């Protein structure tokens, strides 16, 4: 292993296994750590180790041990060391590091360095690493460079650094002088491309601060009147930006910054973005000084969008920024349509990056101009066939975003063609398409229900294996809610024909969606197919073929998919009232009986229940097993909201039993209960127990109700039984024990605690001999006992030997914060 950075990188890349790579990195990291501790290490060796450390940082390794050494390199007078130190500090440190305080003096010295490149390094690092404290300390030095420097190189660095410092600490706006920016813009000798970029950056920072403020906030906590002190002076620069942007768009004033025939696209994008922020802040603060330029800005954007070449990458960047500005400011409708047309041109290009950006932007602006986006549906559909999976996904999302009643049929047909061309590698796209297609049909009313069922037929045939159980349930609900029985019958006939004849090879065993829907439809609508006389498959679809098919599926999926077996059992039970051939009905009965001793508990239970149903008379079965009614799907949020509103509106006590039995039973019980008639106690009828508590008549007056409730409260307290024996007596409380039973290795007893003064937070700790086991009940009615009141605790002791008990009590006496402890032992006469 060599000592240079090049050899280190070569060794890492040449590692054959992950373990070898990890060993090389660990060994080199340990060497770097050791060498950096050597105070006598030459500067050249020190630089090499910091370079290796930066490579470790790129690899994602821990590099915190090199932070101090990076700062030491900054303090060096050698420019090579200083440059590497600033680079390392920028990467290895962040604004939250306490080590930044060590940088303050070094940065201050370098900001006054005679070498402009050292000053540039300090400005760049300060911009990256500035904390609010560092920004406040060093902003005056940066401002001094902006005011006094005539070097465009330093000026552009200082302006960009100042932009970051102001955004980091808003209070710097108080000392920021906009006249400095005005002087720079008016001086042609120093107002170069880079300086103009720096000016736009500092203005963007100031405007973003205003955009993040609350609309009603006139003055900040620091006493800054943003509208008058900041925005009004800044608005004076608007005309200058307009002129510069118009000039760059109309003629090539800076040939040195020409990119593919477009004049300075970087500066154009920055100015457009700056103007967008101007108008966003102006609308937020209702500033007429800014909003007066809005019509001019719309005209300028129209010229830019019309004159800029959209075939070049640089021109596309300007047009993209223009489109974002149009929709961010929600400008007039012709401009929005123009913006969407620009994005459509991007879609027609060959560059995948441009396509992705266009699709992503169109997806965001659909709510503002849905009709204009729909006009470019052919370009979106073309993107569905792209080889790039990310573009296909964005095109899918956009297709569903523009889908409405007017284009439903065309878009769904295009999506079905898209599904037909997908393979298993596109699983995410298939699942996304299926889920959204099902949701579309679930939420929209489709007049042509036959076409809708044909779509589901094709979905199940093409990608049924990708549909999850929840979406299969949604498909079944949509089929069930189809109004025309003929459409349901035709749908079942088509899937049965494919499944029963020789083309069944088209449907694989993994196509669980197809099988589940088919089995459910057979159980619900099998009689429709049989009774209508099978025009297309008279020799194929009959009672015997359907029964044999269910038996085949049973053998196929018994060991692999219990969901299908559950569906088969239900279909077999329903077909028992729809078939007429006794032989086939007996086969169905045997199918159900085959699971009465299944190892799966749910299957076993269902099979035994279905057997009972199967043996009922045909008249009873027809009522129970008739076709499902129309299903009203209620979302979980709607269901919760309905229950909540019902409980909030009703002042009556909640009757859980009525909720279980339904509203009808509740209404009937109310109707049958008169003023003097004792209501029927359904729980009493179920459990056969009598309630000794007398019913209070409804027409009792308020005084009787109050007396009754107070009597119940008085009687609800714990009373001391006659057979209770006192087992402990102290100045705080008495403890009694009542042995309820003690035989066959088990004893039940109750402890009663009678307070002599107020006791709160009573805690009991009980212990029994090792041969016994103790179970403690809760204190009833409360752990707080007033003077002369009693609380009870039940104990269960199992095991063998003499019945003995050790009790420890912790409680607060008379509201005291200190804990009182008492302990006693008691031996009972009984033996377990």
C-alpha cells in the first residue's frame, strides 16, 4: 500500500470483496489518525493525509478526528495549505459545530489578506459555514469589501457571501445598505456577469426573508419595517432588471457568455427568478411600487417565451424558469396556456431529462389549467411507451391527473394498451395503474357498464396476479353494483368460457385475482349463465363443468392459498340452491364436508357452519343464500365521522346492545316500553339471571330520582362482614380478614382496611411461604379512604402448608407528602 492519495484510491478500487475494501479503509483511517497527532509531521505529509481524509469523507466514513487539523491548515501562511484547509473545513464542519468559534479570527484575518485569492477562499468558506453568530461578527468585513473593492472577482464572491449571511441572520437587514447595490449596478466597469449574479443572489435572499414573513406583520421583532425600509428601496432596482433582461433577450450584448446562441442563460434565469420573488412579495405585502410593473412583466415573459429557442438546452432552461414564474404568480390565462404549450414542446423532444422535468411540471399545473394540459394528451401517451421507467411513471401520474368524464374512455383504453405491453419488471407501474383504474371506476359514474366490465375482464386477464386482496374486493363491489343482470351474465360467461375450455392456458396459476373474481361470480350469478342458454358456449358451461372446475381449483390451491378455498366453500354453498342436478349438489356437499376436520381452524369452523346450512330446507336456504344486494361503500373516515356525530348529537345514554342489534331493535324496544311497563331485559333473557334491583318509573319526579341515586351511592360502599376477624390494629387503621374458603390446595380470602383518619395512595404488598402462590386483586372502591370508611382487597392463595400472610402497607396519612410504612404478620388456623 503506497503513501500517496493516488495509490490509496487505487487500492480501494482494486479491492475484490467488500471485506477487503473495509480492511483497507480501516487500516488507512487508523494511519491517518496516528500521523495527524504527530506535531513534527512535515506540511507536505500533513496535506497528503488531509487529502486522504477527504476521500474517506466521500466514501461516507467518519472523519471528525481531522476537523482540528483542517483548521490548523487554514492558519498556515502557505496558500496551498490554506486552500486545502478551507476545502476540508467546508466539507467536514457545519454551522452547528462548536469549532466554528476557532475560525472567527482566522476568517477575519483572511478577509483582509493582501492576496485576493486568499480573501476569496475566506468568503466562500464563510458563506458555506456561517452560523448566526459568525454572520453577525464578520458581516461588517464582508460589507467593507462590497463598498470599497473594485475587483469584480472579489465583488461577486462578497455579494454571494453577504446573501447567505443576511438570510442566516435577518437582523443584518438593519445595517444592509441598498445604495451599495445601486452604485455597483451603475458602474459599468465592475458590473460584470459574475457581479450581476451576486447582486441577484443578495436581492433574492432579502426577498425570501420577506416572503417568509406573515402578511399582517408590519414590523419584525427586531423593529424592521420591511415594506417601507426594505421593499420600497428595492423596488427602485426593478426597472434596471427589466432593461437588462430585455437587452439580453433581444440582442447578444455579452458574446463571452453566449451558450449555444443564447445570451447569458445563467443570468437570464437568475433575473427571471428574482423578478418572480419581487412580485410574490409585492402581492403578499400589497406593494403598489412593485405591482405597477406587473403588466410590463407579463409582456416581457411573453416575448421571452416566444423568442427563445426551445431546441437548445440553454434555451430550455430559460423557458422552464419562465413557465415556473407564470404559474407561481398565477398570471393571465393566455400566458398559462403558452406555458403549457412550452412544456408540451419539451415532451416532443428526445432528451429524457427535459421530458421528466416537463411531465413533473405539468403534473403540478394541472389544477390551474386542466383543459390546456388535456390538449397534449398524445405527447403524454407517447411517454407511456418510453424506455425510461421514471418517465413512464410520471406519464402515468399525469394521465390519471387529466382524466375526467370527457376523456375517460380514450384514456382508459390507452392505459389498457400500456398494461398489455408491461412485464414483471414493471411491477410498480402495473400496481399503480391497477389501483388508480379501480379507484377511477369506484368514484365515477360510467353509463356504459358493459364497457366497464370489459375493462375489468381485460385487467384480470392481463395482470390479475398483481392485484391485492383489497382491490379485488373493490372489483367485486363494482360488479355487484352493476345494474343490468345481462351485463353481469355476459361478464361471467366470458371468464367461464376461457377458464373451462382449452384456452385456460392463458390464465396462469398465479393469477389469483382472476380465480377469486370467477369463483365469487359463479356463486352469485351461476344461475344466470345456466338459465340464459349459453349462446356462445352451450356445450361448455353447464352444472357439471362448473362443479368439476371448483373441484379442480380445490385440489390446486388447498395447500397454497386458503383465501381461494374460503371463496370456493362459499360458492359451493350458494350453488346448492342454484343447481338442479342432485349429483352435482352432492359433489358440492362433499366438497364442503372435506374441510370439517381441517387443521385450519377458520376453514374447519366455516365448513361445519356451511354443513348446517346445507342441510336446511330449500326454502330456508334460498332466503339466506340469495344474491348480494347493492353495496354502499363507506370509507373509514366517513364511518368514524358518522359515529362521532351521532354520539355528539344524542343526549341519550349509549346502548351498546342496541348498537350491536341495529337501529330497528332499538326503536322497537322504545316503542314497546310504556311509562308503567317494565322493559324487557335482553341480557336477562340470554343469561337466565334475575335482576333484583327495582325499576324506577319514568314519570318519577326529580326529588325521588335524587333520593334514589343518593341511596345507591350510600349502599355502594364496602361494609364489614360479620365473620371478619381483626388481624391488625394501629393508630392509622384496622385490618380485618374474612376467609371465604380453604380446601384442595386453594384459599380465597378478603382483606378489609378501615381507616381511622384520611388515608391516600394506599399500596399493599403481601407475601406467603415458598410452597404457596399468591394472587392479589385490586383495592375496591379506591386506594383513598376517608376516616371510618373501608376498602376491600381479594386474595387467592394456592399451594400447600400452613396458611400464613405477611402484609406491608404504604400510604399517605392526612394528606402528608411523607409515606407511612406499616407491616404485620398473621397466621390462620387453616391449612392448605
